[in-house]
C-alpha cells in the first residue's frame, strides 16, 4: 500500500468517524432535551444563549436559522421552562433581549455530569502535547462546521 492510499484511507476514516460522532451527538442531545421536557432545538438554543450571552430574538433566529414565528414560540417555551427571561433593551426600549438564566444550568449540568466525567477521563489518557494537537484539530473542525452551516443557510 502506498503512502498516498494510506493517507486517503485515513481521511475517509476521519470523515466516517465525524459522521458517526455527529449522529450520536444529535441522538444524545435529543434524549437530554426530552429528559428536561424540552425539544432538542430548545435545549441547543438555550446552550447558544449561555455560550454567546443575551441577544435579541432576531439574532437568535439568525444563529439558529429559525423563522420569526418559530423563534417566538421557542422563546415562549424556554421562558415558561425557566431557561430565559425577556428584558427590555436599555438602549432601545422597543427591542427585547433574551437573557439566559444561570439557575437552570444546575439541572443541565447534572444531566451532562456523566458525559463531562467520561470526557475528562478520556483526556487523562493523553499527554498535554497530544491534547493540544487534538484540541487544535477539533477547533478547526468546528470552524469547518460553522462555515458549512453558513453555506447551507444561503
């Protein structure tokens, strides 16, 4: 087997593993959302708000690709479940800002604690140098996914 074929096989393996990881991640998040009484989109939107901080409904719609009506219904559900509140924008009283509530994170953290612990245990199997390389690869993979997401939205 030539180096070129071996390299191609490794690249094909990476593609296959990423698809498998993506599928299992989606299935995990569906089950997690269901256990919290949420829809998967609700849980991931709450996650986006926790990651990026307060934003308008329009900004959330752009990030999720959801229509105005869908975002309104989503925010209603998240507010009812105690994951967000609506606040008037102090700079423009006509605008409403969606603010994540950190109290809700305890329930989510508890739900994800086993996954977090397993991930930490996995990390302990690698050297710091290996982890640095792995994290670089994952960050770049995440950037590729963001680019592909933007491409699909066009």
